[in-house]
């Protein structure tokens, strides 16, 4: 077997049938797994702590955590009929 054949990926599946509603089609989607408003609040409080000079280490940690909460995305399968979600692996 050729080594290049082993490294090739299978073609991506765009839709799968929904097992819950038996009539819908699940499509690939990306959702935000965390609350974006909490992430924004952490960024604001983190910046205020950094400018105050007091608790600058805690401010930096809050800033980084808030940034992650804002930009994080999770890949899921989403049914167009019953809105069921299944995590994509």
C-alpha cells in the first residue's frame, strides 16, 4: 500500500439522517458553547484590573479566559426539523 494513500482523508459528509425525528436531515454547524456576555464581562474587568495596577495577575487571567469564552466554537450536527444537536467527532 502506498504511504500517500494512508494519509488521504475520506470525503467530508455534508448531511446525515436524524435518528430522533426520523424525517429530518442533520447538517454541519458551529455553535458557541459558552456565554459570550460572561466572556465580555471578564475581558472588561480584566482590563480594569490591569490598568489599576492592583491584582494585575488576576486581571491577565480574567482577560485571557474572557477572550477564550468569546472566540470558542464547537462543531455539531444540527437537525433542520427537530433542532436536535449531536457533537461532531
